């Protein structure tokens, strides 16, 4: 018999909504929080309301979100001239910007662009190439942000669908 399903569903919903909202803050791993709550709920509920296939889909979404910082800059490096050091500058600058300018999205974006621009300028000693790298950094940042938020929402939707479809 499932472990107190109705109160557990309500509690997991509240915490997962918090995780989805938190995913809008660039440094907060909202997708991981939403996935962890859904997975813990599934285990405690003995996979009655959250099926094993739903957990697999949620895990795949979480892994895409978790790893986008690794594979997304590689796509940018290959397609548009951002160097590996520029990708490192993008990541480090984004983290520094988040804490120096504590406005969600603004600090992270400015830091990421500045980090890539500074690293590329030091490397190439050419403003045009550095500005191009900064533009690529901004695009990669926004794509990564959409992946992060979209993954959190998608995990939540899979959770809701699984709970709804198994209710009865």
C-alpha cells in the first residue's frame, strides 16, 4: 500500500512548484530539485502514481538540463568561433555576475558575456573577435536558460500527467 498518497502528493506538488519557480534563477538547479522530489515521491509511493517509464523520462530531462553547460558551449565552439577558453570565461563570468549583480538573469547574462569577451580579447587581442564571442556567449546563455527552465517545467508536467493518469 502506498505511503500516505494524498498528503504526499500535496507536499510534493508544493515543493515541486517551488523548484519550478526557483529554476528561473540561473544559478539555482531547479530541475534537479523538481526531479528529486518526483523521484522520492515515486519511491515512497511504490511507483503507484509515478510509473517507472515516467521516472525514466523525468531522469532523461534532468540529465539534459544538468549537462547543458557541458555540451552547449561545444556546439557554440564548433558553430561560431567561441574558443574553449571563451566557453570557460562564459561559465565563470556567469557565476561571478550572478553574485556581483544579484538580479536574476541580468547578473548572470552580463557576467557570461563579459567573461567570454574578456577571455577572447586577452587571447586574440582583437576587439571584433571578442565582441563576436560575447554575442555567441549571450546566445548560448539564453539557450541554456531556456533548456534549464523548460526542463524543470517538463519534469513537472510529466509528474502531473503520471499522477493524473494513474489516479482512480
